[in-house]
C-alpha cells in the first residue's frame, strides 16, 4: 500500500474519526466555557486546593489537587479553570466510542455513541465546570470500557487496570464504589461469575483499596466526617427525589431522543442471544437503578453508567439498518441527534444572555414553569455562576467603611463554603482579609488568628449568633436576580465584642451538610 494511501487510511480510520469528534467537543467547550461567572463549587475546589490534604469533609482529594495544579500553572481565569474539564469531557466522548467498537460496532455505532455521550445534558454540563462530576464520568467510562474488554476478550491483565481506575475514581468521588459493587453483583448473578474464581478480580480490588487507602486513613483520623456530612446533607441541602422524579431524571439527564437507544441496549445486555457475555453489564445497571431509586438519589447519579448501554443500542440499530440497506439512515440519525443536542445545549452551556435563557429554558425544562413568581427561572446549573463578585464587592464596602482600628482586627465569615470561597477568591482585588467559615472543610481550617472583636458575617441569621456578641449592626443586604433562592436577600452583619474568645467558640460552630 503506498504511503499516501496509508496516511489517508489512518486519517479516515474509526479511531481518527472518534478523535475528531472529541476534538470538536473540546473546541465547543473552550469557546463557551467563558460564559457567565465562576461557579460555587469551582470556588470551593480552588480553596480546597490551597489547603491540600488527603481528604475533605465532602469529597476526596483528587479534584482539589487538580485545581491547585491548573491554577498554579495557568492562573484563575475562567478559561484556565475550565480547561481541564473540557479536556476530560472530550476524552470521555472518545472512550464511549471505543466501548462501541469493543462491542462490535462499526463506524456508525462508534460515532453515534460518541455523539450521544456528547449531547446529553448532564454530560455537557459536566464539561462546563470544574467539579468532581466530569472526572467521575470519565473514570466510570474507562472502568466500563475495561470491564467490557474483560468480558469480550477474557483479558485478565485488564483487571489490574480496572482496579487502578476504580482506585483513582475513589480518590475523586466516593460514589464510584457503587459501580464496583454493581459490577461485582453483575458477575455473581450471571454465568460470568467464573471470573471470580480467578485471583485477578481480587487483585483489582486490592489495587483499588491501596490507591484509596490515604483517604480512608484521613477519614479515620478525623472521625469519619464524610459520613456525618452525608447524613446531614440529606436533611439540610439534598432532599430526596421521588421514584418517578428519578426516572424522569434519567430522561432529562441524557436526552429524550436517547431513551429508545439505551432501552434497546439494556434489553440486548439482558436478553440478547449474541450478548450473553455482557449480562453482567445489564444486571449491574439494574442493581444501580434499583439502589438509587430506593435511596431517592438524584437522576444524574446514574448518568456515567450509560455509555455501554448506548453503545449496545447503537450497535443493534446499526445491524438493523445494514440488514435493510438503509444507507441514508446513519447520516439522518446523526443529524437528528445533533439537532436535538443543539436545542437542549443552552441549558448546559453558558451561551445565552441571562434574560434570554430565563425565557428559553422553561420551554425545554417544564419544571421551571412551576416555580413561584419570586423564584428565578434560571436553570439550577447556572444559578451558582452569578453574584459572587457582587457579593464580595458589597462586603468590601462594609469592611472599608469600618474605622481603621476596627478594620485591623476585623474578620469576615461566610455562612457557607461558597460565600467564604468567593471572599478568598475575589478578596485580593478588593483588599480583603482571608475569610473563615464553619461550613464543611472550612471548619477544619479554623478561625485563623481572628479574635472576634469585630466580626463581619454574610448570610448568617441574626438568631444564630445573638448573645455571642455585645452588639450587632445590619450593614447591608445583598440581592441578585439570578442566584439560587438562599443566596439572595443575604444580610451582612457587623458584630462587635465577642463575649468569649473565637477559638473557644469555634468547636461548637461546626456545620457539615
């Protein structure tokens, strides 16, 4: 074969086309991720990255470490902060296509699986912000790819890779433990349980535990704070989702157009004659679905599991089209999927002006129409991207209005980690001191050297600290039309003369939720 022909073949190979799709997704994220403002969780992970540790109250250490590396190298602009999520999201798209190839899919199935993972609402949103979710989806996709390789090829060496990926996933987000448990259950309840007779799955479990061990040790040393966080979060901040709401969440988190595809994939994994080796995947999905349904989890918790089901669905559709020689169908299916993705993309990508988005979003997400007139119809995903610098500017005005002798001893406290992290992030621009907070990991970082002689609080209720100070003054009220309901109408109080040292009061102020 001539070199020119070989080069052309490589440039048009299945792998090359998947790379082009992944790069296209990367470009979309890079072009759009500068919209709106920095998000609450991005501020928090940057703050955690400035306090590197083997664990935190509400997440493991990997994402803060990556945030620290990125901001140290590239700075704290939105383009810098969101570059890594864009790259990882693009990599997830590529891995999804490779799952389809491993399942016997030709170019159509590989491309449509990659596109399906790309246009899904939750997947697009994961690639938009720096949170644990985008890395979590990537680790799930790679783990499922390796599991498919093990089932299809019987390759024992991939067990160790699977263990390493699960271990890294645990250092990013604890929920990947459910994937490991579900895959184990899928093996136990299928004919593929023969894999468990080998030592390699147990080596994989040991590998995962070894990688995860530093976080386990940290949890033990700190009294298992994540368990306390999960218990309180369910009560205070993470209300349970009704079973019907969880199912609707699957539809919305992926895409309405994709429902028949993953249902076909699920059926093929459970009952297909040619997919008997893949029974553990379908069974694992059912285990996760039932568990999350009964625990009333949020719909997007299950989103990372869908790549193999989508791949199986598209492989089946590909075979059906080929048998009927429907040559026009692949391009049509891709065009319809892309068009559907464009319609829903503004709910996951910050591309519309806020007022335009508020008018557009309720037409796609009907739940927004049911909100009270006093609540913003801004989609939930974007509410945490607004108002942070305005809040810091308002606090700065209060701080700089203090007499010099009070400014010298004044401390600033946020009621939650978002407020505290915003003050730390934007504070240097407004010549503010570092903030403190008793919320989640901020509590571990303590009251610094502040005494409580002058105490500025954001969002703290009057009754929460009344009696702890000799006097209090309402200095400002912060409002914003687009933020989540508990971030608007936020009081800024100036408290003076704490009746006991702040260091003595601090242990009683812990808030994990």
